[in-house]
C-alpha cells in the first residue's frame, strides 16, 4: 500500500531537524585546518582508544545480552517484566546517573569496589571502567534489537527441529541464531555506535586521563574549551563513523529482509 502523500510534510520536518544541525557542523570547520587537527597525537590516541573500548564493550554486550534477549523472548517466568524494565533503564537514565551508579558500585569505596581493591583490583578511573560504562549504556540496545527478532521469528522452526531430534543447544546454534542473525547484527551496530559516543558515564566513572580513559567524546569536550575548530573536526569524525557503520549494516539487513 502507498502511504498518504501528506506524510511527506512531517517526514521532511523530521529529516530537517537532523540534517540541518549536521550541515551546520560541516560548514563551520575550516577545510585547510581539518587534516592537521584530525592527525594530532591527542586526537589519534582518543580515536584509537574509543574504537578499542567500544569494540570490547560490544563484544561484552553480545556475550551477555544474547542469552538474556533469548530468555526474555522465549521464557515465561516470575519477575520477567521487572527484569526487562531494569535492563532497559539505562535507555532513559541520564548518562551521569549511570556513571554515578557504576562509581558507587565499583569505586574504591563502592559496594563491590571496596572488596575488589582489597583483592588488588582497582576498576574506577581505568580503561576497564571505560568499557564497563560503555557496556552499561549499550547493552539495552542489543537486547531490544535481538529480543524483537527472536519474538518475530516464532517457534515453528524450533519445533520442527525438535521433532527431528535436535536438542536445545543444537536448536539454538543451528536454527535460532542463524535466523535472527540480522537482528543480532543490528543490535551489535547500535551497541557499538552507542558505546562509541558515550560521554557522561565515562567521564563520571572513568575520568579523563589521556591514553587511558580519554575517549573521543571526552577529547571533543576538552577541545571545545580551548580550540573549537578541533572539537568540530573531531565531531565530524564521529558523525562520519556513525553514518558509515549504521548505514552500511542497515543496508545489508534491509536488503536481506526484502
């Protein structure tokens, strides 16, 4: 069915709300200064740290979020709705609140951090803290995407495999996961993009030590105070990365769906 033509009016407004600020960002940078700003030592260090920690956080999201998403989609057990709500809380929390929650848990005097420090492990204000902060804010994106895919899959494929003698593990690895792979990929992309752009929780829980916890968003914030052109140039890097990653992956997933 062809949608009503009047929908183009609010849709155009939605596009302009996003595109015009991005155009403002692009047109405000001096082209001749762009390359020196992007290739400075602090910029490259922050970018590499962001890519490394975001990739690690995404891997953690896959390892922890995939089982959770499947259990939420397939299970029927007491407290399921409460657990789902708790897992999705980081979506609506201000990032600073998430950082404080992590700090009061894993900080030197935190709920678990005090015992970790006694055992010789210090997490807060370290690269590990960056990964934890990114995982905290990115995990709900993967869980939502994958849970929706598993729910949309239905149960008939798994039931058919069960009648052929496939056990639970085989049904999961050879039937369910391959069929929901596009949803898992979409969740990974969303989680990676969210982790890459994380700022508030990282600053609160991990601080801003160059080469150790100062990710690209933190570098942008610091550069904004001293060199706005540098901040804009680094912001363009995040915009380009997000556009390329999300756009290319969603093109593949929508192509498969069609």
